[in-house]
């Protein structure tokens, strides 16, 4: 079996305090020797400079950094400029996304779907970047059907993506079923599960409603039942997510990508419980 790859995702901080806090978060995750740290990008370019700056800091500290790049609302010229900036910084991995048009932004720009962005990155930069794309084991909320979403995913990989990271989910079968289905479509790229540790139920419920990731009823009911007892929610979340990771790795997942929300503690705790090296 090839080496399992682990990575951690951050969002770009908005304040100087946030920058300091994120640097401290990184220091706690560095000993886990992840393959890379990724940094999200606000669709429509809303965090463009902060994403670039965070990537620059991670790189300057000597770690592998992977910027997310979303194309919705953007032009070829703008994407080209960002690719060049990242290339010049010595970045060689990128998470290529469509993104979601921010409300109030009228034009979708020159790219409609992520497969067009992947094609563009390959055409502009050849094999320079390792390209990651997004995958949705529980089906992207705007997809016409599960089958359509799979076909679109396969098209995106065939456009030149090297691997994929999934939206988070709490049902291992959704992941295994997705991987099996894309293999049948001839996609052999690794699909790394995205893992969302559970900190606050209300926050998780909000995220999940937006992105179509299901919180199974038994989990939702249990967390609702804990009310304001954040300690119990934390303990429950750690047990459930650790068990999910165990199932995924035992079932052949090629690694794990943690959505840290810029907080290291839960990811580190899950890591330790999994006894990963
Ligand atoms: C790992 C990961 C990281 C993310 N990081 C960010 C981030 O940093 N910033 C951000 O804004 N968002 C981020 N997102 C969210 C993502 O941008 C949204 O989920 C967005 O709605 C879809 O982006 P995509 O790249 O998956 O789009 P696409 O692959 O383009 O798919 C979008 C929808 O269109 C359909 N579709 C795709 N191609 C076609 C086609 N050719 N014809 C017709 N229909 C098609 C798909 O089935 C799907 O329903 C991330 C998601 C994941 C899983």
C-alpha cells in the first residue's frame, strides 16, 4: 500500500491576532508531519490577498502549502496572475474549485465549472502543479442527480486533476460507495476523505445545511440532547469522528484531510487516538 497522506486546512485570518493564532496552530500541527497545509479562498476573490499571504507565511516557515483557488466570478487573466504568483513562490500544489458566487455578485465570470479551471491550469502551467479537486460522497447540492455529479467529477479529473479531497461526511458508506462508483467510471485518482471534527453543534448544523453534508439523525439528536453542554458534545464528536477515521483508513482511504477551522486541538486529539505517526 502506498504511503497515506495527511493534510490540514485553514482559512486565511482576517486580523493580526488571527495571524498570530494561526501561526501557533501550525506549530501544534507541524510535529504530525502533514504532507501539506491548505488555505481556503473566498469565491469571487474576497480573500485573495489573505490567502496568498497565508500561503507565503507557511512556505517561508519551510512547509508545503497548497492554496485553494476558485474560479467563479473570475477571469482568465486574473487566474493566470495568481498561478504565476504561486509558481514564483515555489508552490506546486493547488486545490482547484469552482466556488460559489457570493450574493450580490452578478457575473459568473469566464469559468463556469471547476473542470474548466483544471483544464486552464494544465494548459497554462503544464505539469507544474499537483491539482486537487473537490469530491462529494453525499452528492453536491446543485447536482441534477447523483449519477450526473459522478460524471461531472470524472470529467473534472480527466481534465487533469491528480487527486481529490471530499466534502466532509459522517457516513463511511457514502465514501466507499463514491470511490467504487468513480472507479467504475475509469477514475483512478486518490480520493482523500475530508474530516470535520465537531466543536459546536450549531456551527456544524449551519455548515451542513449550506453544503449538503448530512449529519445522521442519531448524531443530530444526541447533540441536540446535550444542549449547552459543550464538553459532552466535544467528547461525543471525538468518539464519532475517530471511529469514522478508523473505518476509512481500514477500508483503504489514501489519507485524511482535516478541516481544522484554524483550531488544532481536535485534529491533534483525533490524530493521537488514531495512533498515526
Ligand atoms: C475540499 C474542498 C475544499 C473547498 N474549498 C473551498 C474554498 O477554498 N473556497 C470556496 O469558495 N469554496 C470551497 N469549497 C466549496 C466549493 O467551492 C463548493 O462546493 C462549490 O459549490 C462547488 O465547487 P466545485 O469545485 O466542486 O465545483 P464543480 O466541480 O464545478 O461542481 C459544481 C456543480 O456543478 C455540477 N457540474 C460540474 N461540472 C459540470 C458541467 N461541466 N456541466 C454541468 N454541471 C456540472 C456538479 O455536478 C456540481 O453540482 C470547497 C469544497 C471542498 C470539498
